[in-house]
């Protein structure tokens, strides 16, 4: 397969992603345009504001795809193999970001319609934590944030959905690193209490305003002290749905003297 053929395929993939995302967003936002959701402290916005949020989140990966594709089209003959590889990788990473966004919207659609399912299998929570810590180590180093993971050896293998629990951890750990300052520290630990596995993700970042904690797991929620570090406000809502699908619960506490402690527990099912 030559480079021009590969580029054409990538452009088609981009178009398909846009079409899928547009259909999903339209499906997610129709039906009750006047429904209100709390998203910033005491500020209320209409559910229809979800579309501008998604469009804003799409802009960055789309700009990268467009810029990289433009360079490849106009300068194919003058670019080195390494430069072409870098540009194609940027397209791949940005496409993955958009696919993740589509996945999040589809998860919410399934949760709200009662069609969300998990696939449990005998798995090791220690291995899951180890994989997640290894995955986030490069990001933590870039931000100069310490990352520490521990898991009690007395936690047996038990039935849970490892891919979905990784999705929860991805959200919690990425948030913890995002809202940590340089030289900060993020700690992740798992322990066994009775027939429950309890996992904590702690940071020493900006924390969550006390009056906003009750809204933390609501769809579209954005804490008022996030500054310019915004997102779609879907991650914690989805995480809550995943944990509850396991028969567990998730909550937030202050991480004294500073920061946030996100905690979730799921039952240890060894049958």
C-alpha cells in the first residue's frame, strides 16, 4: 500500500468519524431540549449546550488531522519517511480521541436506556492497576507529577469486567494528573475490606468545592475551579454507571490537607 492510498483511507476514516459523531450527538441531544442540568456550581444551562461542548472538544483533534493531512498532500515528495510517520501517527492519535468521544456518548445512551452491560470474568485487580500505572507513567513524568500504585496481596482474583474497570481508572487517574501541579503526587491503591475491593485515587491538586460535590457525578458537570482545563463532563457520569453495574458505588472525599480522594468499591465475587 503506497502512502497516497493510505492517506486517502485516513481521510475517509475521518469523514466516517464525523458522520458517526454527528448522528450520535443528534440522537443524544434530541427529545428534551429544555431539560436543565447543573454544570458549574450554581449555574444551570440547558442540555442543548452539550452540542457546543462536544464541538469544542472535537476541534483540537480535527485541527490536527486537517493540518497533518494538508502537509502530507502538499509536501509528500519533500517529506522524509520519519516526518511522514510522525504526521500519520498524529492522525491516528487524533482519530482515536474522536472514537473515544463517540464511545462515551454511546455508553451514556445505553446507560440511560437500560441497555448498558458489562462482561465479568475472573481477573486480577492488581494486574489491572499495574497496567494503568504503566500506561500513565509517561504522562506523569511530562507533568512532573509523582505516581505511586500499591495493591494489597490479600485481594484474590475475582469476577469483574477488567476493560470497564480500566475505563473507570483511566478517567480517575487522568483527572488526578490533570489537576495536579508540578511536583505533585498521585497515589492509587487497592485493598480488601470484607467481601469488597476498595480502590482509591488520591491527588494533592485543587480539590473540589464543598458545595459542588453533590453534582460531581452528574452528566455535563464542570467544577468551577478547573480554570482552562475543561472536558465534556461525561467521564465521572460514565464511571458511576460502570461501578454501579458491578453492584458497587463511587464517591469523592477531601484528601487532607489538600486535593481530592476518589474512591470506588466493587464486590469480590469469586464464584
